[in-house]
C-alpha cells in the first residue's frame, strides 16, 4: 500500500480533505492487488481492445488519417451515491428548464416579451431558426436528449461548464468504455457496486419509440415505428458512435441521401423499395438538415424534411433549432429563467458569467479580461469559441478588447473554474489530471432519466485548462457507486444488450457498399494471388534463364498489367525496360496507394466501403482489418531481401482476406446483406477468371511456355493440387479449361460461380411476382446457357496456328454478359443520387 | 387604385426532373396601405403536395412538391391588390426624431425592441465593411433626423450607383456592389440596409412589384414589368417607412408589397430543390396593370 499512500493527498480524490474516501480505498486495494506488471499488461490489453474494436474519434483535417484511436484510462472516475443524487436532481432540473426555454423560444417567446432574456441573445444567434417557429413535438418535452459537461472545483462544488442540446455525443463511447473495462479489468469492480448504463439506453429507446407520430400508415404495425439515426457520414468525428448506437439500439443508420420526402412523409430507400420513417435521431447539425429551407448547399440533409416535420409526419430528436440553447449568453439569465418557469432556484449553480450586451457587464468584462474566459454566444465554424484571458499577451488583450467593443452582444465573460483533478494512469504512473464529466439525460414521461455513469475526459497534461478529444486527452469510465445490494455488478448483463438487427430490408446505401465490399474483397485477393504467382516465377526463373522462361515472364508480366488494369505497366511500346527490370514496377503495383488498380489502391477502396457500413461487422472482423492495414502500411526496399518481404506481405494479405471472407457469413447477421456481398464477390471472381484465361491461354506459343502459363493460372487460383488430384495427368489446356470452367465441384470454376449467382439473384427482392424475369435474371440465364452449350473439346481446339479462336469468342461473350449484371443490379437496388441542386429566382 | 398582377415563372429542364420541392413567397400580404383581394396560384404539372402557411414574419408561404417526372414547371400567381392610402403618409413631428432619439426610444421600450431589434443585426447578405460604414456615416452624422438622413442615403445610392442588370447574382457579396458601384434593386436595398444597420438602426428588406408607366402615347406591353425590392426603416411612433433607392422615391401607390424580412433570403420569391443531373432555363414574366 505504500506506493498509494501519497494518493490520499491527491486533489481530485479528496477535495480539500485529508482522508481518502472509502470507495477510493476499496478501489486502490483491488488496483494494488493486480500489481504493477499486471497493470501494465492490462493497460496494453485495453489499448489493443479499443484499437481492435475500431473505437475511433475522427479528426477533421488530420493528415495522419481519419481514425484516431480512442484512449481509455484504466482508472475510472468514482462518484458516491450521495454526490450523484444531488447532481442528478440538478441535471434533471436543468433539463426541464432548458426544455421550457426551448419551447418558449420557438413558441410564444414570453422570455423576450417580458424582458427576462435580452432579444439580442436570440435574434443575433444563428442557431435561432425562424423556420422552426411553431413546430410542436408529440411528446411531453421539446428537448428530448440533453447532455451537460460538469466540472468540480477544488473546493468541491460542482458546475455546469457546457450544455449540449443539439445532437449530444458521447453516450456510445461511455458504453464502449464500460464494456472494455468489464472485459479487461473485472477485478477493479470488486467490492464496488457500480451502477449500470443499460437503463439509460432502454429509456432512450422507449422515449424515441413514443415520439412516433400518431397517425399510422398502412404498411407498418403501430407497435414498431421505424427509427433511424441520421449521420453526416463516415468522415464525421463521432461516426464510430453513430454506427455503434445503431447496432446497439437496433436503429437503421442512414445518411441524408438514404432518405427522401414524398407526399410529405419521410421514406427510407431500401432494396425492397421505400419504407416510411417515423422518428429520426439526428447527428446532423440543425442548419444542414434541409437544403430547401435551411442551408441551401447542404449535401447532408433531406430536401422537404422541415415541411414533413411541420406537418407532424415525422419527429426529429432533438428538434431542428435546438442548437440555440448551446449559447453561453444564456448562462447569466438562467437563474431568473428558472424562477420564471419553475419557481425554483438552480440546484447546480452556473459559472458566474457576464454578457457584454449590457453596459455594466461589458465594463466588468473589459476590466477583468486576464482573469476571465471569453466566449462567443455561438460557436464559430472557423475555430475556437473560448479564449482564456490569462493566455493572452498585452497586444492580444487589446485586440480582443477591440473585437468585444465592436460587437459586445456577441461576447460573454466567464469566471474561470479551478477544475479539480482525479487520479489518472499516465505512462505507468498515477498522476492528477483535470477532469470533465459528461452526463446524458433523456426525456421520459414527465421527467428526465440520467445515465448512471457518463463519459469523462481528462486534460492532456497537468494544468492544461482545455479539455477536448481533439487535443489528445484521455477518456475515463465514470462509476456511480450505489449501496443497494441487488445492484451487484454483473459483467454479462452489462456486456450483453445488443439488439438483434431487425429483419427489414437493407438500405440501398448499405446494399451498395456491401456489394462493393464483395467486389473489392475478390479484386484484392485475386490480384494478390496472381501477383504472388508472377513474383514466385520471376524469383525462381532467374536462376535458369532459358528462352522459354523469358518469354513466359514477358507474357505473365503483360497479363498482370491487363488483369490489374495498371496500364501501361508491362505493355505498350516503352515497356522493354520495365520487362528487363520488373521488380520496381511490381512493387508499385503492390504498394502505390495512388495508382489506380494497384493492390494497395483496391485495398483502400475496400476499406472505404467497409467503413460506410461499419455497423455490419463483428469485432473479429475489425481485428482482421487492423492487421491488414498494418501489413500494407510498411515500406519495402527493392532488394533480394525486399523480394522476399513482398512475397511475405502478399502471403499475409491473402491469409487476412481469406479470414475476412470466412468471418462474413457469421458477421453479417442479415441474410440479405450476406447475399448482396456474396453476389459482389462471385461477379468479381467470374470477371477476374475470364480476364485471366483470356490473357494467358488464348494465345498458343510453344509447349514449354504454354505449360508455364497454364500452371500459373492453376496456381493463381490455388487449384494446382486439386487439379493433379482429380486428373492425375500433366497440365493440358483441355483439362485446365475443364477444371476452371466446367467442373461443378471446383468452387473456383465458372460453373460453380454461375450456379451461386443464379441462386443469389433469385432471392433478391422483386417488386412483382410472376413469370417475368428481371434484367439480371435474364443475363445470368443467358450466361448459364452459353456455358452449358460449350464444351472443353471445342474450346481447346486451336482456330488458327497460334490462337484458340473459339475460346477467345466464348470468353469475350461471357465477359460481356456477366459484366452487365452489376449495372442492372445497381439500377434496381442502389440509390441513384442525383445531387440536389438549389435555385433561387429573383 | 386597384392592380392585377400576373407573375409567371417557367422552368424548362434539359433532362426530365423526377422530384422537385419549392417554397413560394409570392402572395402579397395585407399592409396598412394595401389589401390583397384575391390570389390564385396555378402550378403545372399539378403538384403532388401543396401546403400553405405563414412564416415567422407573417409572410404567406406556398410549399409544393412535384413527385413525378416532368420536363417543364410553370408557376403562375395572379393577384388583385387594392392600394388604400395615397402616396404621402402623415409624417408630422415624428419625422424629426434624431438618430440618438430613435436609439434611445428603442432602448427604453423593451416590448417594441423585442420585435424590431432583429432588424438591427447584420446578416450575411447585408454584411457591412469599413467602406460601407463610411458611406453610411456621410448621410447619418450625429444629431440628424433619421427620416432626413435616410432620404439622403436613398438619393446618394440612386446617384452614385449604376443600375446594371446581370452584373450581380443572388450570391454576389455586398462589398463587390460597393466597390463597383453597380447592381440591381436587390443590391441597392441590401446596401441601404447594411448602411442603416451599421449606424445601429433597424432596417428591413421588402419584396414586391412596381407599376411601370410607358412614355406618353406608347401602349404598355404585357409582361414587361419585373419583381422589385426596396427597404424600410423603423421610426418609433411612425412605424416602418419605405424607401426605394432604385428610383429615388418613397413608395406610394405604385409599389405593391409581397412581404418582408431581414434580407432577400427571408423573402426570396421562389426557392427550390430539384433532383436532376441536367441544367435548366428559366423565363419570368411579370405584369402589373391597373383595373378600372
């Protein structure tokens, strides 16, 4: 215990007191029982788990990549039952108050008419959307979800630092933090009765369900409204969370162009047609929700959405326009507004604030600039809206003064809270760090329900006032300790809780991306195998450089360019040098991310498609993906050693892709999703196979070269062993064609692929029953018939001295048929987003 | 005086459009000086959905969507307006209120300020700069009556700026108008509003029509009028007073008001979103004729 004796004096645990509270004592007993080595190991486990689960926080404009791993501190933030009870009551009161303010702002505006709130704070605020005035929500509260950042000052008092009312984020990260903690360090929960997070999410689910508009359509049962999460897309900073909550709550994840307004209702584009949407949980900012009535150039919203809301046909939570409450200018008036609406005083005090729109307050702020934090009443899209006066030079202070004087109504001065610290694990040591606690509330009946836990974020270094995910601090799990015996912690109960995804049709967006995941999977795999075959041949062939091996090399390299579409590559008039020194070009085809057709390029496309449907993958899949990313991230020198390394990379890549494919079936829980993905795979496989046969087998050279090429085809499809086993004969074009085109038991043969495709295509949703075939069914039937009417003997009979003419014709026709299928599928099932364009007429 | 106004807008698309959503602000509202006797909105093809409501400012909105493929969209608004008061309003003593007096009265009367206050802040379309503020100060020296100062500002814009159709678009920033001294009625209204707001006084944007009178002996052709825009200034006890900087007159019975807002964006006559890959051409014809 000695090493922790000092902790008792750490501010943040004890406030100004001397003695460590019992719950911290219990915690550190468990902690020290683990021992330093174990703690270091567990910490690594925690980091790895977060990385493998793909928990990220995207940083806009971060050149090092979109996805920054989420950092979780193993030491949680502890809060006693007594402390939480008073905070909870304060937060509930504040939510009620903000709800009353929001209703008033978009309703009667009594606050303005009675002079309780200066009109500038409303009319001067871009978050006040006049278009939304008069819109009523079906539920009891206008403000459905509310989130507050709390801080404790060193004297132990609790303050609300920020209100989040538009699309509060963080609850998904809090849940993920808890899940990770229970998995990696269950021992730390010993003797502490930690409250669960699940009740909050259950309430959220119920509350959103209750918000569904009353008048029901003919298509769905009243008991199951369609709820969607509207996300700006995969480049949004908290996209991870959108996908996570979508899986957890069982709500479909959609982007603006997945939705369409028709007949004044909102519809989701799915593979089975349009499905009505009742409730939208939005993560798109107010102004971006409807290009018709709000920001005209927004590509994230849905044209006509506001009118559908106005008509009461869809409910949006939180309602569009609620960012008006994220307004530090309201702070100085909160107390009088609480008296006005609730006849109560604020339970959690607001940080002393002075709005510069009043002469006395302006004077105070200007005279005390260095000791205040200066905020603007709304967040500038350009940058920080909070300035610490103490951090400014004399010149900067003068500039700030001038800016305030030019437009005083835009500024608020706020007292600086000396935020207390909490013990944090930093590089293996326990150090004090300032901490902000984000709490989450959701409307439920007459009151609000608070999450019994929350998301804590700590400053990145000691004494740093600014806490944000952007500046690289840590997050923490927050434990609210309850003395009730039946609340004993139960790991399983907390971790379980994923809702089975519903059996609805896939959204067109998901279908399209899953289809492309399938295609890129096979493109990467097929090209990687062929590249590996070519590299192996080169590495071995160099030792016995006969004429025929050189010719084979030439043909293989040309075929590689043709199969990967990396022209000019080894083809074209200037290819002599490339052919003589092929390794540099080969490396480029493997690793140049900017080159269309390279393996790395296709891998990135694959990855992009995966991220677009990130709610469809299991944890195991993420782990495989991470490993693949790392494998392809390294550079490889051009040397003999480099050749081996490249082959090694290809080996690994191929293994990972196969692991990925193996996980698909269990990972994608929805039958339709798997079918679409597998359709993409089978089409890509067929096209690759046809291209390879055409580029390697159609020309007849000499027996030696032909043999090598035929062998390469079998090797590239991992069929060499099976071929030998089946035919027990030397390689021969007739049998190679038999095996690759006609053998139904060879899973890589065209016959097998076409059989699978026929089944998949039959199961896609059709909007008409009956005899008529859809466009893609015609194509696959035609392909199947062409295949059945062909035979290996005809195809392997040379038409001219140096060409298998009939084979060439067969492959070309077949390619044309199969390559047409994706277009038809795309036209039928994927959304064809015509960019909404706005116009204004003078 | 009674007017019949016919305002027709026709879009012709290069490629058929399957979906379009529109917000119309073309129904004239009642004001102290006009009564809107009737409005008929004809849209072709027939919209799948039409809604009418009043916006925050009390302007009348028609929302409609067309959800079937169409190659052309025609919107024809026909209204009959009766102007009730002849040109000059009783300005009286209130017209002498100075800049300082007006500001002070707005400070003191919170009820009044609550609504009027929103017209003091600059908007994106009426963004001021040093040049614009300096231009404004020449007409608004301390102690001058607001009415007199605004008349002076209107006259200066009329004299200093060249009416140049096609030089600006809806999205041309005001600073360009200021720098080039060119623009159309929207730009002049925005410029005047920016000037007045830079002084700290409330001003708003008015959308409407103006009757054009052909030279004596020439018969007026149908459809040659245009939609028009001007601005209003708020003077306590008098209310909103209109000014037309494009013609250097205080609007009387030849100006017909559709509605108003903080700037063009609040009262754009027709705003729409269409889903299409092609382009479109637009033709607008406006006719304002007297009914006897």
